[in-house]
């Protein structure tokens, strides 16, 4: 299962909350997903995700329908550009 979450630091504590109903992306705007900010949380993953792997994820948009993206699994300490799938 996936959920879109927002993270916010309050009093030195990071709190996450589910964005019920999804996220609002303005026309010609963008939503940046990143650790410590808005992100998609995966739950109930049955096999371990290993750095270097890729998997498809289908996002559902209210106005433009479904879009399937490629998700790259990165190491927790990764930085820099995301490697392209082989």
C-alpha cells in the first residue's frame, strides 16, 4: 500500500501526517518528493528493497489520469543524481 505523507518539524520533533485526498499540484507547478518533506510511504512491502533495484509505480492524478513512473531504490545515505534503470 502507498500513502502520500507530509513531514514537518515541530519543536525539534519531525511529525508525519497522511495527506488524505492526495496532494494539490497547481497548474504548471510541481510537487517535490524528498526525505524529510513530502513523500510517498510504502507499507506492507513483502520482499526487501535493495539499492540499485527499480520498480514501477502508478500514480493517479485527478485531472490527467494515471502515470506510471520508474522508482529507483537508493541506499539510505545516497546523494546526487538517481541512476537510470539498466
